[in-house]
C-alpha cells in the first residue's frame, strides 16, 4: 500500500502515487474562504444583451464582476488571463456597441449569473452566485440565458431551479438589449481554479434537502462506481474501464453511468453511498449535494495533474477524498482537451482493496 500525502488544510484529502509536494504546491495556487461571503455590488445603468453572457455599462464596457467564469487577477498568471480572454472573445467581448433603442427596467434586480449547459460547469460556475438568493428575497432575478434555459434540453437545470423556487422570484432573461437602472450584482463564490467560499454549497444543500425530503422506497447501493464507458468515444474514454467494472461488481460495487440517471436519483445515490469511486470528471461534483460528507469516502482515479477545482470542493465540503495517480493521457483533441486515457486497473484495484473498499 502506498503512503498518502495528506492535505495540510483539512487532513482528509490524500494523494497516492504523486510527488511528495504535490498538495503543498497546489495549495499555494488557490485559497478557500470559510468565514466570509463574496459580497454583493450595487451598480447603476447596466446593460444586458442577449448575445452575451455578461453585463455591460452604458459605454459598452464589460463589467468584470458579471463574467460567467471569474478569474481573480491577484492569483492568476498573465498566461491564464490571456488564454481566458481569447476563449471568451465571442461570448464576453471587452466592449460592445450598445443600441440606442434599449428596453428599460426601472425596478432593481438581483444578478445571479448566466446559464452554462454543461453539468460540471453549471453546478460550479452556473450556481456560484446562488449563495445570495436569500439575501434579497424581494428582488426579481436577472439571469443571462443564451439561448433560454427551456431550449437547453438539460433537465437538471430546470430541476435545480424548481427546487430553489426560482419561479416564484420572477426570472428575467432579456431577449433584446435592456437597460437596468439598478442591479445588485452577486459576486461568485467559486472563481475558476483559484478561490472558493464555503457558502458556495448553500444552494446545493438546499436542493439536496428538497430531494431527500421526498419519500423514496428504492434501496440505493452503498458502493458506487461512476463509469465513463457509456460516453462517446472521444469523451475521455479508457478501454480498460470495462475490466475495472467487472472486478468492482464482483466486490459489491454498483456500476452506474450518471448521465443515464435522473438528477434527483444522482443526489440520492451520493447521499446513500459509503464509497464513491470514479475516474476524475464532472460526475464527482455531485458531492456538492451531499448533506453528511463524513459518512462516505471518495476515491478518484486520475493522472498526475489534479484540477484545483476538485481540491477546493474537498475543502469547502470537508470531504474524505483519496486521489490515485493511475492514469496516463493517451491523446488530446484539436482543442487540447483530453480525449483518451490509459487506466492501470491492477494498481487501482490494489489500492482500493488496501483502503478497505472491498471489506
């Protein structure tokens, strides 16, 4: 059995088969705020344009605090900021031409971000301003939605909105350029890979409470393996995963493909499991919806570079998480995204056994 490196901030995050200083180096690149909130900024004469994900002032200048993904300039490197600017040029240009025939909304609103129809990004970035929903309960909600949420075919988005009772607040998603006289801009509680606030989990726990309060007679398994084997071939596939599934089934694990399971049942699965195992990916972010994280263990199969998002979630949730470096990147696509990996199943199974997953 490999000796793990333990996270100095929580003592509950462990790394196996990594260089000894991996966690310490990662921790220097981000920070977690446990006892404060990001705050709300009150702004006047703010323009919402349906083509873009952020807000602008009357001069057509981008309002940085309204961006879909916020990157703190005090922590990010110039390279990261430059890459972000290039990747968001179409959806969040620095300047736009503000039309003269704006619709006008005089009443104040609460800006809570923009829709991002990707599971992992939505529950992290898309919900990062929802911590403040109860801070101004009387204000209608301004949410950029390009195209409108009903056209996304992403059921989990509407289910989350329903369980947060957003419909009762009146959600405004303008379909033409609109001037808002007063906007309370909620600052995000999760900033890319650099900063997170403990309050980020507030809306997730509210959603979980809603789901878990409903009667359900199904017996959910205690040990889960989150497989990627049913995803499309270019979506970080690993041919060895089928062998992994077979061995885990023999050791009492239920093998599930999260994308095939309704969102409420995903939340129930995570809240009933003692062990959650999977290759690193967005499906593991459902841990944000766990109400009693001390009762379960997470075991993540990954390669040598861990995205700090996972470590920040571990901290704000105080998760018992183990990361095992047992994968290699086999290929990347034209956009430099990982498309194929190689999984060392023998190492993964041996370490799971040593950790007690099969007892």
